[in-house]
């Protein structure tokens, strides 16, 4: 697996979201971060009750997924979070490392910009900050960059079959989300709650 950002293939977030959802066979929960992470998840599997589409809460995909993982230790849980959003809640990585939820995976979509607010560069991009290295330094040993689509698939398979927590970093292009999530937070909450009540 890849430890640095050197020679990473730039991939497409929407295509990878489809690949990820296609691998889910055991009612795994997926928390979509705001904006494009959410919209691509909607396009990849809007009928999945196990998908939680977060609206208007920047930086909370990983903390929410962490809570679900702690509450439901038999269920695999994925957070899909942009690099800009994760910057707002970096402290969650230390908490996750300390609590060691074996069923949690955070996917970091890293394009170095705040895409939905106008494409401003993140301070992490300006400083060449390595988000995966931050996760590893926080205490999450299973943290790696996906060098290409095949390695992304391999890292997702690892997350589905081995104890975590896991972090998968992905360098992505700047293509905007292809879909728009319905603006219905009450329905999302109720659908997700019903899905989480089902055994895995």
C-alpha cells in the first residue's frame, strides 16, 4: 500500500463511490460528507437505507460514522469525507485512534480545494500537508494512499475483511458532483434509523 503522495494517480470521486457501493453486501453503513461526497453517494446508491446523507454539517462525516461504529460494532461503517471538511475536525482522528473501532473506515477525497464554495485552495494543499500521514501520526496504523483504482479496490476489501480503524486517502480530480441529494433530512434520518435497526 502507498505511504506517500508521490506518483499517485488522480482519480474520479464519483466513479470510486460507485465502486465502493458495489462492494457492499452486508448492510454496511455509509456516511456521506457534505457537498460532492454526499451527491456522489446519492447517485451511487440512493435507495440504500444504510446510506446517511449529511446536509449542511461540514466536517462531521467521520465523527458521525465513529458514533455509528461504536453503537453497532458488528456493522462495517464508512465515512466519505473531503479533505477540506476533515481539516475542520482533525481532532476526531485522535479520538478514533484512542477508541479503536475495528469496524470503521474513513475515505478521504483529497483534491486540495474547498470545491463547493468556489474552489478556494485549502491551507493543507498550500503547505503540502499529507492527510494520511496525519491519520497515521494520530495513531491510526492502517492508513494508506490508494495509488490507483486497483489499489483503492484492494484497500476497500481490506477494510471489509480486517480490523481497523482504516483510513484510505485518494487524490481526486475537480469534477463536480453529478447529482443533487434530496433536501429531506427528516426522511434521511428515519430511513437510516430503520436500516440501522436491522441485524447484520
